[in-house]
C-alpha cells in the first residue's frame, strides 16, 4: 500500500518531532559570562544599534563546538579558583611576568643597556710611548750639547730609508703584511692605507731644526712630542664631557673632531714646556732667543740690548708662557685638510714663537 506524498511527509514530521525535542531537551544551556563585559560592535547604519555576542545564538539554537570548549574552560577555571588552585590564565600571566623580569635584568637583552654602553677607547699606548720618547731624546741631545747639524743629517738619512719602504708597503700587499707585523702596533688604522706618520714626524722636526733658532726648534719639537700626546689622551678621556670647538677661531678653521678638553690639555702642556725650558734648560747653552736676565735677544730687538730687557724676568716669562700655550692649542686643533699634524704642529708653533719674539723686540724698542 503506497501512501500519498502529503501523508508520508506528515508522518515523517510526526516521527522526527519527539527526537528533535528530546535532543533539544538534552542539550544543556550554556551559562552566560557575567564576569567580563560584552563586546558590542556598532552597526554601519545611521541608527545607534549594537550587536551583542553571547554564547547562545539568537534563534535559540545551541552554541557551536568552539563555544562549548570555551565554556568548559571557563567552568574549569572557575572550579579551580573555587578550590584555591591557580587557574590557567593566572599561570600564563605569571610566566609572562617572569620572562619580562628576566629580560629587564639581563644587560644583553635590554635596549637601554645597549644604548648606554660606552665605546671602547683605543689609547694607542705603544704609539704614544714612541711619540713622547722623542721629547726626552731631544732634551738629552740639547743638554749634552750635541751638534744640531749632526741631528739633521741623521734625520735626513732616516727619511731616505723610510720613504722607499713606505712606497713599497703601499704598492705590494705582501711587503705590507710583513711591515705591519714588525711595526704595526705603532700605526693607526688610517695610516695603513696612507703614508706613515713617522715620516711626517721626522720631516716636521727636521724642518724646525733647519729653519728656526735652536732653542725655538727644541721647544717646537717638545710641543709636538708632549702637547700633541696630551691633547689626544685627555681628548679621548674627557672630550665627550666637554663641548666641541667652534668651526672657526679668529678666522682659522678648527677640526670638528677636536674637543675643548684636548685644546686645554695642549695649551697647558705647551705653556709648561715653554716656561720650563727657558727657565731651567735653556741657560745650559748660549745664544738664547729669550733669557731671564737679558729678555729678548738683540737679534730680535733691532740690535738694542736695553730694548730686549723690557720683557725680561717675570713679565717676559709670563708673556712667553701664555702665548706658547695658545700657539700649541691652536696649532694642534687646526684643520688643514690632508696635512698631517706631525708636520704642521712644530712648524706652526715654532713659527708663531719666532714671530712673538720679533714683536716683543719691536715693542721693547718702542717702550724704551
């Protein structure tokens, strides 16, 4: 017996009705989450309406499986909290807090620590030791009354050997590696691809000995040896704590890398060298440019002995000391482009001292 389509459909609905209602009855209703606020999203329409999401759908249908898992997790967390045990959320927060504390205490992972780490200073101790030792050797030659012409010949012979070696070093990499293994500790990184600073040092000292009176030449070499070293040392030590020098001083260009600390160190060292030399070491020899009793030499005062005495004693020593200090600081801080300061410093400082004594001799003749 076949049933009509309508009767079969009605029987199917009648047969499925109890099952649907029973399954609906067996599905527990999910508890609403009252501890956290509901998230509302504004509708794109002009009316101010909001859609509220809840674990149970608006049409009365049971929630999806994801909501069931979240609800069971929340129920488990609430049960653990009621039992006095730590919940999963609390454990996660504790782990995150512990990681944050470890990162904060670790100096390698902290960005602030990386910013405040000071740059390691290269003191160039072997180079500075060699640089300063020339001054002591110069004093020895002066006090032992060595012949300046012999020193000039010895320095010229050294240049005749060092210049070809430096050319070979720059031209042939194999020779360069062998040369740097021997004397590389005395060289700066900038000199490894350019001319050696020792050549300019010898050339500057030789030029001062040839062109200037002996006492002025010795003082200029001592300024090169000690004032330059003092400026470099104290500039690296306290330079970051002091302001940089101006771009120009009385129209003279100053190097931007120079600091006020280095300028002060060079000036004080140059002043001490001038005062110590013309007070204690200078009188060992004759024909001084300046002396305590005679003042400025007659060769600088137009042949007048009395005119030179105007700047004798404490007055003359104070003027020479202050001016020598300023000459040392400015000559060391000058920016002359690619000119090495080992060449420019003794020539400029010695030339300024020579001009100072000319001016003092001229003023002595006027005041007389």
